[in-house]
C-alpha cells in the first residue's frame, strides 16, 4: 500500500489508472524528457512506468508517489525512491535512489521542493540510516539546484550506460521522532 502524504499544497499518493493521460502528456513532452534519455515516452511506455512505480512498493517497501495539487486536483509529477539495479559506477545498488519528474505547469512554483522534502521526511522516518543517492544529467541545472536545496550535499561524477552522470548523495539520517 502506498502511503498518502499531505503537504500544504500537495498530495503524494499512489498512481491511479486515471492518471495515465496526464502522465503520458508529461512524459511525452520533449522538454521534460530531454535529460531522461531525450526520447519522449509513448502512452504504452508511460503505463509501464506507472505500473513499475506501483510495483516497487510491494517489492522494496518504498517507491514512487504521484504528485497531485490539492486545490486543482491535477497530477503534476512524480517523486520517490527506487532501486533499479542500475549498471552505474560507482554502484548505488541496494540504496533508495531518489528521483522526480514534474510537468511544465508544475515547475517554477516550489511544488518540486515541497514534494521532495515530504518524501525525504518519509524516508527519514521509514528508512533510517540509509544514504539516499540521486543521479542527474550534468546539464540539468534546475534538478541539481533542487537536490542541493533538499540536502544532497555531496556529488561526484559517475558512469551510467557509458555516459557521464552526476551522482549526488544525501547522508543517512537517524529515525525522526514522531
């Protein structure tokens, strides 16, 4: 079961079948995916990614949330954690790798930081003692700034699929008292 997280302006919740149209629009946008391999995702591939996001929770006890604006009731992105067993050097296998993707209408308004912060607070309470990595294309300055603002305080060059990628790390936090 995907935990529901509520922030001032957002719900972080599990994906629903009805999210497919909005998510396909986001992942089909060339500007959104330019740092995610550069090829827009088809509706079918978007569905697979949504199904994967849902499946991570059962396999790992963590995964991705759909990010919904409370007032508008619309899907603006996704945020969460995965372990995709990437062929990354250095390895981050068995760590909860953080990631996020936001639709253009969800960018530039602080929603991403709000969602990332809420997800990290959940991780601090539920995955204590684990370092959280994130990989970001070196040209993706907005995501790098977001990671830094969220507490990812060390970075290094890494190789993923024989291409350079920036590996950022957020040091392990202790369990947060309820």
